[in-house]
C-alpha cells in the first residue's frame, strides 16, 4: 500500500473527525515514515488494531494538556487532570479516526476488523513495534498543541491449516 495514499487517508479522516465531531480546526504537519523507536512520550496514546487482508495498528497521541482540551471540547466541560473521561474521549476520537481510515481501505482491499481502543497515559514512556515495520506518522496542530496519528499496515498472512487470516498486530 502506498505511503502517500495512507497519509491522505489519515489526513482526510482526522480532519473529518475533528471538524465534524469536535468543531476543531487542524493544521497539517509534515508527514513522515519511520521505523525507529519513538522518543519517550509524556501524555496519552490510544491504540487500535486492524485485521483483514492488511493488518496492523493505528495510534493517536497527544500531550496531557492536548488530551484534556480535546476531551473538554468533545464533552463540553473543562478538565484539570487526565481522568477516565479524558481517556475515554481520546479512545473514542482514535476509534473514529482509525475507523474512518479502515472504511476507506476496505473499499479497495476488502473487509477489515477493528479492535477496541487501548489508552495509555503517563510520563516518559516509550511504545514500540515488535519487528521492523514502517509507520506512517501524520502530525497536526490543534488548539495550540501537537497531536499525531500513526499507522502501521502490512499484508496479512493466510493461516494454511484453518484458512483464517492471522493478524500481526504491532504497537508504536
């Protein structure tokens, strides 16, 4: 799958979710493709798995402040700290963005499954993939904070004995 195509899918889906669901304007950053482990993160990362003819993982990350602002806009209240409601809101935003990307991919590559989001919050943590897979990284700026959407997709492998697809899920 072409990286430029994935970048466009991610941008379209993210603008649609932020514009329609949150009424938040985004500014695009420069997309990149990377294989190395990311720098340590302070904030919130939500992870969603994808499975089908193509398998992988999509993530959405924001600083704690950015996550509070996004949740506050979504739920129409202010948050002084990252709590369960903020984590749930970030998980839902991630689910909508990656779900929209999945829907676009399905038009060309067939049905895909989407896992429920897993949300991680903390300071100075690093996530990484098992294996050496490429990640498409698409940054945005919104409400004076940086957010990023990451997507790693690889062709699925066919399980010879059962005929079922084997999902190889990676985490950024």
